[in-house]
């Protein structure tokens, strides 16, 4: 398989990669963002939310995924949340004096250096804060905007994450990254396999959120009906391209972990989802639905293969 190299919405994996390098790790000590993405286990599993009729091709949330990835790497960090605005800024200023700070989730609707911020309200994001200045912060935003500046008032609104459904606490930050143990790539993959098994099997059962294969079947059914404009935009601009990228990285991850059958299934899913982009843009939603049903069939086989992990 020819690997894919290009843009992708890997904000938390890219932010973690920058944070580790900025904390003294050398490039040969830190796996690639694609490998880090797999350590979060977000490439594995699915979720369908009935109230918004949106699907996420992942089975975990980024905040917990970061905690999982950092531990699997053999690293640790200082995780802090909550408090009032002044306490949060004080913590951030102190932490930045020691090294990079991974901030998030943030509400993208308040990241006003981004030209499309007004259309992104409620979307989650992660960035690296480099410096706290008099009335603003200096940021490396992995969505293509290094050395961005953001005033405190906008930062605090974004950082409250009030519209981010998977987190109830405000002002989440990770700092003081440091290694605890040396872990081989082989051991990292072995540590991750049981989490992958859990993710792909996880189905909350509704009524608001469904998971696993059922989430994919529900998406296919929605696509056979009238497709809401927000769902079309979500799938074509974000969810499908991201899922293909994740599946390709997950395929390489499992191939390295000596799981060839599971890796082959992920490549099949990547191809199927990649093929959904064109008919989706052409509004041929029945064709997209048929492809999603095929993805669900492959997911059933993946669940069976991974059951022994």
C-alpha cells in the first residue's frame, strides 16, 4: 500500500507531537502524528448522534484519548482543569514559562484568527500555546496557522468549551511533559490492542448516541432519506476525509503490530470511504449509503477478528 502524505485534521495528535518535541524529546524518540493518533484509539469505533443526525467515525473522545496516548508512550504530564478565568490564565502563564502547553478542547468558533471561525462554533480543537504575553497568547495551531495570536477574551471563551459535548469541565490544559519509561513501538501497539477491541464493540444503545456497527447502519439509513445540509457538509469537509486518513494510519499501525487480517480490513474501509467522496459531492447519496453499508459489513468482520485482543 502506498502511504498517504498530506493535510488532515489531526489537531490533538499534531499538538501532542509538537508538545513532546518542545519538551525535550528528539524526533527519533517520538512516533509520527499518525502513530500517535492510533495510540489515542480514536481511529477505531463509530458514534451516531440522533439529535443532530451526525456521525463520527471514532469510538472515543479526544480528551480521554490524549490521556491514553500519553500513558501508552511512557510519558506523563500535568493535567489541570477548572477554576475561574484568572486562575486559568495564571496556570497557563506559569506553565508556559517551563515549556509548551497543549490546550483543549477549545471551541473553534472563538478562535478569531481563523478566517472561518464564525462558521465553526461548537467544533472542538486543540492547539499548543507557546507564550503568554500582556493581553494575548502566542499559538501554534496545527490547522495550518503557526505563531497565531489570540486575545485573552477570545481565548477564554474558546477554552470554556461550553458547546463541546464530550467534556463538562472548563480550561483543560496539559503541560510539563516528561518521560517515565522507555517503551518500544511493539509494546505501545500491544498496550493499545485491548482498547481497540473495546472501542469497536462500544455501543451506548441510545436514545441519543449509538455506536459500533449500528452507528454505520443508522448513517446509511439517514443517507437514503433527505440528507440535511449540515450532515452533507460535515461528511464531505471533515468526517469522511478524516476517517480515510485514520484508517490508513491504523492499517499501518496494525500491520506493524503483526495483525495482517485486521490491517487488510482497515485498508478496505479506507478505500470504500474514499470512494464515497465523489458521489457525495455530486449529491448521489444513495451511492454513498451503499458504500457505508459495505463499510459496516467490514466493521463486523473487524470486530470478530479483534475479539481476542
